[in-house]
C-alpha cells in the first residue's frame, strides 16, 4: 500500500539542517527495508535514536517444532488458546516456514514498562476480538474487530487494549507485505477493479512528541532471540516524518467482494501479498448468478501452496461443524474441497454471510508444539460420508 504520508514538522529539503528552537539540530533518521531500494520514511527525532544505556539480557523465543513434514488435513480450535496477562507471552506460534510464522494471541494487556520491536519481520495482526490503540513513533492507529494492522519490521510499538478480552491472529513475514501488484498501476495508485481503494486504509494520526530522557526498555526480536536493551531517550521523541514506510490499518469490512456468474477462484479474495504467501479475505457477498451455478467451491488440488483458513464469523458454506476461531490446514499435494452436503446445500442460495481470513504459504509449513495442543482429532476423516 505505498502511499505518501506526513505528520508533524519536517524541513523543506531532506538531509539538510533542521533546527530546534534552542538552535540545536533535530536528528534525522532514514527508516526503510530492502536495503535502500524499498519503501522508506525520513523521521526527525529530538535526540539521537542510537543512545544505548546497556543491553540487559537475551533469550530464545524460537518455536518448538512438533511436526516437520505434514501431508494430512488438520484443524485447530483457536479459542482453546488460553488468555494470558501480557501481550508477548500470549503470542503462540502455530505454523512455521522460511517465509513466515503464523500464530494466535489472547492478551489481557500490554505492559507499559517496555516497547516492542520485531527486527525480523513485518507483522500482520488481525483483530478478531478487541479494540484499542496501536502507538508508534509515527503516531497512533485506532483498531477494532475486523481490522488488519500492518506493522513494518523495525517499528517500535506499544498497544493500549480497551478491555482484557482480546483475540488476535498474527503473521510474521520475513519479506515486506504489500497490497496485490495487479491492483496497482505504474504509479502505485489502486485501480478501479481493485476490491478496495486508498480511502479504505487508515494511516497514523495524533503524533505526540515525547521529550523524555531516562531509561527505556525495548524488547527486540531478531533471529529467534528476544533481546532487551535500555535506551537513553524515549523511542517516540519524533517531531515529524514523511514517506511511504509506516504502519496502517484496513478493515475486512471494507473489502468489496468480486463476484461473477459462476464460481470465482480464491485469488479474487486476495488482500495482501508477500514473496512467500498471500492473505485473502472471505466476506459476506452475493453468490454466483448463472441459473445453474454451483456457488460452493469445486474440489481442487493444492500443489503449489498450503491453504490455512481462519474462521471469524458466520456460516462458512463449504465446511461442516466449524467454530469461530477455528483454523484448518490443507497441505499442498492433497486434493480438498467442500464437506459432504455442502455442494448440494449451496445450489440455489443467493448469498453468504461468511467471514474468514485465508493465508496461503507457497512452501510447506511445520507444526509447532502450540499447534498440537489445540489440534482437532481426526479432522482428515470429516469428508467421509
């Protein structure tokens, strides 16, 4: 979603003197990814963002792999993940490959004695239950049920939750997350046939500059290790910034479904992409309008990708006995399709109220110990009559 945005005060020309009222210089920082070739922003701090008081400690947060190779349809009860008091402790990684980690979290709060920075991965956080404010040096983003939050790697953040009842689906992507290229023109503008437009994306606002020195703990995740550092200046000491690299929000309810006379393939639901996976949104929509249409999806074989579905709300028309918060994994190499009776039930139906998030990794995923804890036994048998 490359789109120029700016907040606060910035100089008229980049990489030039920018003076504080007391005559000293603001500190400029270039923040971006993909070397100097990707999206970036220029950020202006009160103080150098490099002042480290001391590193404290580090510990491994590598997921423990339970199943390295899987060729079986499996399912998991996501709401069986128990709530935990603190945000980072609540994050349970379920699926892993070299491109991404996928997990669930049920935090009650985000402790304000630290800031968090994922130095490895862009994060996509889907809000299933809960609301609050994502706070970063770029400003604030309000969020609620149905929101996707895209947080570029290296962004230092805190979260204010409104209540202790929160359910989150998250993806850690080791390459940048974008909107689909086929929906953008050569200038980056979203095209008329895109299922969303720039007006649907919410960008940071309410930039607050924290002029504070002292000791500020930042927990940083890098290469499967959680590092703790004490910095000498508040991470949100920013007076202004501009560029294309910043967190943003998009509501699944603003995704405008693409429909047709006969059943349309899953790419019409695509919302985000990275080099190793795509994310799709299944939303309430009118069914196919050919007089003999079968709205239910046809049986299909995933050869080139895994299919992970997270069920959010409504009655998912191609599945039987699915609960809110449940996940299904249909591995690449196997044929899968509607559950028994789903095809027949769909004939003649005019619309669906289903709401789900689909993640399709392009390489097989491994299952972690946390996934096995919430496994639905014998899901692979659910296609038997």
